[in-house]
């Protein structure tokens, strides 16, 4: 089973530490509301289109799964 809270937290860390993008700016770029993106990053939403945005921004599978650090 996929731990969406873990995946969301990894995406949040990537957005903050690597992309240096605020939540609202990410939501605008993805085309979803701030609340939807926040719910995804908190593990309360499993929207695959939001996940695809993080991957398109450079998040790797290793970073996503915890196999590589997110600086």
C-alpha cells in the first residue's frame, strides 16, 4: 500500500527546498486550488496529476521514495 502522507511530505520538501516555490505559486502552476495541493502534500488527497507536476519539475523516483535525499 502506498503511504500518501510520506509521498506528500517528500513533495512538500522538494517544493520548498529545491524549487523554492510557495504553495500558492505551485497551485497556480498545477491548475488546482491551494487547498487541493495542501491536501496532497498532507496525504489527504491522492491526485496523480499533482504528483505528475512534481515529477515534471525534476523530483526523482529515488527522492520520492526516500532513497535519495532532498536538499
